[in-house]
C-alpha cells in the first residue's frame, strides 16, 4: 500500500463507494447522483437552485441535467422564490421525500458499518487528514507555493 499515491487511494476508494451507492440506487431505478441531490434539498423549505450546485460541489451543467431528470420522474418541482423574484426554489414532492428517506437510510447504513468496524481514533485521524488536504488545496498551498 505504501507505493500507492494518496490521490490514487482517494480516487479508487471514492469510485468503490460510488459504485456501491449506484448498485443500491439501481435496485430502485435511481442513481447515486439523484440520491445525493435529494439529500441536498431542504425537505421543508426547498433550496434555491443557485445554492444547490455549490452545496454539492457540482457544475451547473451537470446539475441541470440531474434536476431535469428528477423533475420528469416526479421527485422535485420548481417554484418561484418568494424572496427573490428571479430565483427558483427546488422542492421535493411527496415521492421525492420518500426517495430522500431511502437515500438517507443508505448513507446512514454505510456510515454505521464503517463506524462499527473502524475505531473512533482512526476515524478522527481520517477526518483530520481529509480536512488538512482540503485546506491545502483550497488555500493553494500545493502548486501555487512554487511561483
């Protein structure tokens, strides 16, 4: 394992998790991206469409396709934002809330399985390392330092 780069381990681990979630979602004619989007929408108040992309770390183009599919499947509807006449709020339909609950259950099952098999101390270190990596990248402390 020591000869593998950090980004290789992160990428392959994420791809394995993504595959697992997509396999679970496929059982219900869905995708991981749809589940992630459902979990990112406030089930009570809805979420402004402009806030959804940054919240999920997605480009607007990819998110637009997902939202269009979700709307066609009856998971969401779009309503004018009463606080901003130009904006749109994405709301979950009853069907969307049902699928959101299912997605939430799958995420919690995964997290509980990990927590039951990895010590609290190791998980704390994992979160600490992930936070440091994100901070270094966000603050351009990897490539920008050489300029």
